[in-house]
C-alpha cells in the first residue's frame, strides 16, 4: 500500500510503501496516515496485508485488534475493520486476501462517493451564503485537516469548498493552525495546490475573527458523531463552536455516515485519545532546507495532550452527511438513516 507520509508535510512530499499490516498499524499510530476516513480505509488494507501473511481467523483477529487499538477516537477505524472482517467471515482461507482487498477498495469507493455528496449538499449552503454578500468571497473557518489528505478524495469539510471553487464561487478559508500537530498546515498545503484562497491563523485568533464578523460559516470534520449529534473532533473544535454561537455564525460539521457511532448517545461516552506529551513539548520545522526540531519545554514539565474534544449537538447548526444536511438531533439523523434508527434508540 502506497501512501503520503503526512508527518513530513508540508515541507516534503514523500510516498511510503506499507508492506505489512504492522507497517499500517505503525503509520496510523504515528499519524503518517491520519484523518478519520483515511485511517479506516488504511486499516482495511491492513487486514488484506494480514491475510496475505496468515489468513486464519486467529491471525486476522489479532491484526484487527492491534489496528483497532492504534487510534481510539475515530470510529471509522472500527467501522472499516468490522466491515472487512465481516466480509471475510465465510470466505475460505485461500481466498481471504483477495476478498479483503476487494472490501478495502469498496470502502475507498464509498468514501469518495460520500465526500462528493457532502460537497454537493454543503455547496448549496455556501451558495446561499454567497447570495447574501455577492460582492465578496464566502469566508469559511475550518479547523484541523478534514481535507483530501484525511480521506480517499475530496475531504469532508473541504469538499463543499472544492466544489464551490470549481464552479467559480469565490471562497476564502481561514485555516486554524491546530496545535500541537499543526494539521492546519496540511489544509493550507492542499488548498494552495487547489488554488483556493486561504489564510492561516493561530488557534487563539479564531474567537477574535468570529467576534469581528470576519467569518460567514464554520465547517469542520468529525472523528465520531453520536446518534444524537454530539461531535468529537480535533482538540480546539469546541471553543470555535462556542465562539460561533456567541457571534451568531452557523457551525456545520461534515459527517459521513462512516463516522457516526449509532451505539452512543452522549458525546461524554466517546473515548478521547491522550497523545504523547512531547507533541506539546517539541516543535518541528525546517531550517535551511533541513528538518529540525526544537524542545520548547523540558521533559520534566508536565503536559496534557488530549487529541480531541466534544462539541455538544446544541452548538451545531447542522451535520452535512452524504444523504443531506440534518439537524444535530437523534430524530433528524434517524430520519436520514432509518436503517440505524433501532441501534440509536
Ligand atoms: O488526529 P487527526 O489528525 O487524525 O484528526 C483529524 C480530525 O480531527 C479531522 O477533523 C477528522 O478526522 C475528520 S477528517 C475528514
């Protein structure tokens, strides 16, 4: 499996080959491969690589359990692993590798289609905002990277932006830096390649921009959305939702159904990944063309590094799914996805 090493971006574009399922597990946990939909797709290929080594039930279960443990918050990982494991259920061992590749490819295709639809539904919202202020671009605020890099194609939160841009609608994106892993720089990198106007700001600047009326809409991704519409997304999302509510700015979450956890009602039940403190203590960059890191806090300094926060449904204007835009309520989600209504009651 060939993938971009996202830990090297935006300074270096290097494709890496993941030969074994353990390489996939390492790439997900170190965030070479990151973004909820992409880690789901990668994990499905991880099962295929595991089946190549040993297609027995025991070996596949062990690989799937390890892959599942790499990132606890994004539910796409569990969704993709369960789907792939289920597809192999009654398949004879000698055919399991091919069947797993087939399922992984189907997961990728579904991701592309879902994101394209999210782009179309979200694009209508952007066009409506543009109609209100035809003399200037629609000003979108996003956080983290819910873009092409985080998915198989289009991105989730960026899909409406890319489609609107392709149609000639002027859009400007405020890109929140997203400490400590700086995924905002990934968003800036991909927006630049697509020719979409954007400005990077520190996470701390976003409340100010919202209060000053510089933002028309917030558009973010999700790692896990509960059946009643609470959203876990990258740390720093919740304060933006609070500031957006105070400023009267709509706050939308691009939420493919692969990231909805129908078994949970409250966001409080979502496991929040706590990552290594050195992500906060050490910063990286490029000096004279060479990658360098600098320690800004010594090892002895206690830090906390929760990787996600929960935005309660009440702060969310709407969830943009592949089937349309839903209010962040159990009833509205169940209406769009009636096949899951039982699991969520
Ligand atoms: O820790 P990351 O970089 O994998 O977190 C990514 C996010 O929080 C994204 O917003 C989310 O996965 C949606 S990606 C389409």
